[in-house]
């Protein structure tokens, strides 16, 4: 029988095959509640202000997932203390999700306290690993101090009233997001597993895409099944499928290494725009389904930005990730920027378009750029990781 409590030195990386643990999958599942709460808030307030609130809340929620994901890739020893820490964090994520609707009513206490408690849990988990951190001790200490300072700044936001409170939130999140950059400067080794991290990001992509499937199914069950609503739903699923296809066929982990630490940060942080864009586009599709069922002959600017801008945001994320992998002017960059410009123009010029036509045009733009992406990068992404080595497409330097 294994000891219930064991030392937690930094793991050895890129040695053998490492996959997400069942505990990590359970942790990711808890973020379904948070993503759903964010989506519900945007659906309830489909205005430019509501879109801004969605983005502003998505960033700190996503960052919590980032923090625990990167901690686990380095320090997960699967003992009693680690499991308890992760389970407490999961419970707090659920509380955080429950606090999101209250933020829209400027009742921020629950959200703030849950967020601060999550930082406290992470600080305690770092305290636990310090005695056995070895050469990575300064790395862990700097990371821990950054999380503690960010948590205290977030807590101090309760001392001021909105809207100043939200500026304090922004400062807190910026401090938290800067902590890894300062921490890694104190450690010459590689503080992450380049095979494990991409799988975790892929799983979170599936979670956000799952929201697209849920809203299509839920909205079709609530509205009259006329041609416009059905067309928007089918095309909306097509958008989700195209996103899945181009992401998992083209995104790889070739940039994740200590030797390319700047590219690794760009790869990791660049996903933010993709995750937020996918979630926003899903709500845009949901609103298009409702508008089609109601016989509306156009979508609001905010809804068009959710739909077109959300997909454009995903493509900007792909640009960032592939910049980390192949450079700014690698294969496929020109067509992605052309698609981004086309989608943003569509958001502006698509006023008065039938909802299904707008969703269909977004789908067409995305399929065109996805087809070109896959033709140039296909077989090199995460979807090929399960294939035998002799069936994988060699990476291009």
C-alpha cells in the first residue's frame, strides 16, 4: 500500500507517456459550471456592455484553471494532501460559478471570497512542496508569493465600491498572470511537461466547445422549429465542428520547452482568446436561433460581435499559438489574418442579414480557412498524438 502522504518534489518531465489523471478530469469538469454561468450572463444581457462583462469575468475564471493546471503538471504526486487540495479547489470553483450571476447585480462578495480562497489553497499547496523543491525552490517560492500578493489585492477590492472595485480586480489578475514570468526567471530547468500541458489545454477546449453543443440543443428545445432556427442550429454545430477540426489537427506542442520559454508563454497565454471566443460564439449562435424562430430579420451589433468576433478571436488565438511554433510568417498566417478581417467586417456590415445567413457565412469563412490550415498543418496536431510514431507527420522546423 502506498503511503498516504509522500514528499512532493518537482516531477521529471517528458519521460515516458503522461496523460491527464482522473482527478484532473474531475477538476476540469467543475469548470463546466463556471463557463455555463458566464454564458448565461451573456445570454441574459446580449449588449455591448454585457459582452464586456463576459470578457472581463472570463479572464480571472480561466486564470484559475491555468494556475492549478500548471501547478499539477509540475508537482502532482497524487497523494492524500494533493488530492484534498484539488478537491477543495473544485468546491471553490463551484462557489465561484455561483457567484458569477451575483456579480452582474454588483453583489461581488461571494465571487471575491471564492477567488481569494482559491489563491489561498494554491499558496498552501506551494508551501507543502517547498521542502522538497530542491533546485526549483526559488521558482516555487516566487510563484507562491505572486499568488499571495494577487489574492490579497483581490481581497482588498472589497474595501472600495464599484466601479473602482473592478479596476482593483484587474490589477490583481495582472499580478497573478505576471507571477509565472517572474518565477521562471529563478529556475534554469524546465518547469512543465510538454506532453501533459497540451492534453490539458485540449480538454479545456472540449469543455468550451461542449457549451456550443449544449446551447444548440437547449435552444432548439425552447423555440418553434422553423427553417431559420433549424438552419442556424445546424450551421452553429458546423462552426463548433470546424473549430474542433482545425484546432486538434494543427495545434501541437513543438514550442513548449525551456529553450523557447518566451514561445511557451505565448502558446499558453495565447489560448485565452480562443477559449473566450469559442464561448462567445456559442452564445451568438444561441441568439441567432432565437432570432430565427422569432422571425427577426437581423441581429444586434453585440450579437454579431459575439458570433463573428468570437470566431475571429479563436483565429487570433491560432495565430498566437502557431507564431510560437513556426514564427509570424509561417505557413497559413496570411489566410488566417484574411479570415479575421473578413469576420470583423462581417460583424460591421451584416446588419439586417437574416440570422441563418449570417451564421452560414461565418461557417463558410471558418471552413475555408480550416481547410487551408489542415492542408498545410494537418496531421501534426494533438489529434495525431494517439497514432503510432510511424504514422505521424514529421514536424517542420
